[in-house]
C-alpha cells in the first residue's frame, strides 16, 4: 500500500487563532503547533484516534502556549520550544535553535530564528512538503507587530522568508487576512505610499478571500508566491519602508 501523504488540520480557537495538527495517517500520529488552548485539540485527538507525537511552539505568547500543559497531561508527548524562551516557556522539555533539524516521523523540520514579533520567535520549515509554520511573523497581506524586536529585525526576518521556495505554503497562526486587506486598500489610495502590490492581483486575491470566508473557510495556508506580489510588508525594499508601513498599520 502506498504511503498516505501527510496533511494539516486547522482547529480554530479564540476569535482568530488556529492550532495546526500535522497528521501522519500511516503511523496514526499527529504533531500539534501552538496550542493556545487544549480542549478542542484534545477532543480532535480523541475523536480521530490519533496519538500525539509532539508539540511545536513558535514563541511564548499565551495564545500560542496556553493549552500546552493541559494537552500533554492528557496526551503525553515532548514539547519543542525556542531556546531563547527558556525562561518564558516552563512546560517545554526540548529547546530548539537556528539551523537545527528535527526528525519527527515522516517530517524533518528545520528551525529558523525570526526575531521581531518576539526576540525568541522561531518558525518550523518542512522542506520536502514546502510547509512553513510561521507563528506570528507573517500573515496574509500583513506581518506581526513588533512587541520585542526592532524594525531592523522584523524586516530581516521577512527577507529570510522571501528566500524560501515560491511554492511554500505558509501556515500562520491568525486569521487576519480580511482586516489586512482593508489596510492594503487604504494604502493603495495614499498619494505618498511607498509600497503597493499589483492591483489586479490584489483584486483577484480579494475575490478569492471573500469566497472562502463566505463559506467559512480559512485563508490559511497562504501561498508565498502570491504574498510576495501583494503583501506590502514583503514588498518593502528597505528598513525605512518597512518601518513606515508597520507604524501606519499599528494605527489602524
């Protein structure tokens, strides 16, 4: 029997968060990314009969880690978290760092350190499947606020993501795309705006987004190839342009 291709199940929590369940059907196992709360994910594991293989955490904010203790108390498994967040994430038992490779069943993740949103933020990149679990660094038509890092760090982290293969699917943890589209439309009407995406492509993006959301489907995963043509934060050509955009977005 041929191997079943792994897939990702999105579990919505809170108002706009997602928990990602990476399903290895052949081994009846699942990896969980950023469980901000435990109940829905725990119920998914019970209903599906899958065993928890591990938990991957991108950063220390509570809406990403708040459910991890309860989840592993019911479904014991190792917890992977950024080494730079050792003081903030007490539940973790395996610390990850830049360039580390993490083999877990059919997956082998590469850890990418992406400071900006927080100083210890990491993303998990699966090169065979072209999956990126980016936490709060990159969103549909947007990027994460800079709570701890500098503008330079935020800009450089996005430059690193732009070097990934264009066919990369980005699993970001928030459903912010609709509100970011409003910002993009506002931006395109500013006379002094330094960055606007391709207008036709943005209109097509907006139409597809509307169709998906009307059917209550997520905008995630994002296609990196598309984001690089319409996301103003990826289109920024310098730290100063990125700073202008981030400051403007913060006021919206």
